[in-house]
C-alpha cells in the first residue's frame, strides 16, 4: 500500500472518520471498483495506522487481481497489527491454496477457524483443501460448529454430507441430505447425492 500517493477520495469532512472511509473502501471493492477502493483504504490507513482493516482490503483486492505476492504482504501486515485477525489468516490460506501448498493452506484455515468458527470463507476453503488432501475429521468438526450457528445453511450442509460419504458414513449423509431437501425440495445436487448415499447403505441380511 503506497501511503504517499494522494487519494482520489474527495476531502469532505466525513473522510476524516476511519470507519466511514473503511466502509466506503469495502463497498467499492464489493462492486469491483478497485481503484476507488484502494484510494479509500490508503486514506483509512493514514487515519488509523494501527488498524488491520485497510490492509485486509488491500490484500483482498490484490488476491482478486491475481497479485499473490502483493496480497501476501498486505495480509501479513494486517496480521502484524492484529495477531488474532481470522480474515488475514484466511487470506494467507487462500494464497497457499492457489499455490497448491495444501498442508500450509490447511493449517492456516484451521488457525483462522480457531479464532472465528463463523468464518465461512475459511470453512469452505478448509473443505476444498481437505478434499485435495483426503483428511476430513477436522473440517467435519468445524462444519458442525458452523451449522450450530446457521442450521439452515444448505450449502454447508451439502459439504458435510459430501464428507460423510467420503468417510464411508452414507447413513449420516442420507439424513443430512433429507434435511436439505426438506428445506429445498428442488435441489438437484442434493437429490443426486442422496441417491448415491442410499446406494451405498448396506442392505440388511
């Protein structure tokens, strides 16, 4: 982040408030206006040098643009400012995942979730990496933790059912898939996976 570059954000009174400028940056980033977002993050960093938020935002922008080295620098600065920043750890995990460094990504996602079990980005990243590594026990634990907070999140339920199938527990997968279909009767993916789960359940002798 070049804090010496003059920001393009108009210098009205409200641009002197960190929270407002940071939220503006997040909004611009959400709509894909990365230039304006970066300007806001730079002003936010000047207004509050000890806040991790502007560096998180900068890291996300760099990640979206495929600038992995820049993203890593930004996330590490955010982590230095806030050692318990779950989002910065998830950002570093995403970089490791893109580099196919599965073990490092797995460890970083776990650390992120230990700090914030409600971090969906880290949770889904851990799921993807677990599928690459064939190691599912920890991600199943965190999927359950997340579902305790969001019991109707069918995307996470589907991930959990998928892992139970991989763990050769088709009956558990079936129960979850039936719960999904109770919420979303037209969910084709759940229907197909339910058929697969039922085909794997041993027929009683």
